[in-house]
C-alpha cells in the first residue's frame, strides 16, 4: 500500500518524548508514530472483540450449542 505524507501538530513535550523514544529504540520519529498507530489499531480491535463477547455472552438459549448444531447437521443427510 502506498504511503501518504501528513502534517500533524503535537506539543513540544510530545515531540521531545518521541525524539527520546526514537533514539532509545534506534528508529525514526516517523517509524515510532507508525508503530504507535499499529499498536492503537490492534488494541482497539481487541477491545472491540472483548466488548462484543461481553455483550453477547449468554444470549444462546436453546440448550447445548454443540447438540443443536449436530441435530441440524443430521437433518442434511449424507
């Protein structure tokens, strides 16, 4: 996927922190920002998954799910 440049505005403290982080990890500030975006995307995906699990837990009310599934499949025949 082609990259796009963008201009962002951050505080001087954030810029200093990014500079220090980048030097400590031997990466560019741009790479540190890309890693931060990747981390944020991953953590948000995990948070959404966990939220969905929590909101839907216990909704199945037809008994044992595996038994129900096997019963439906047995109706298909071989």
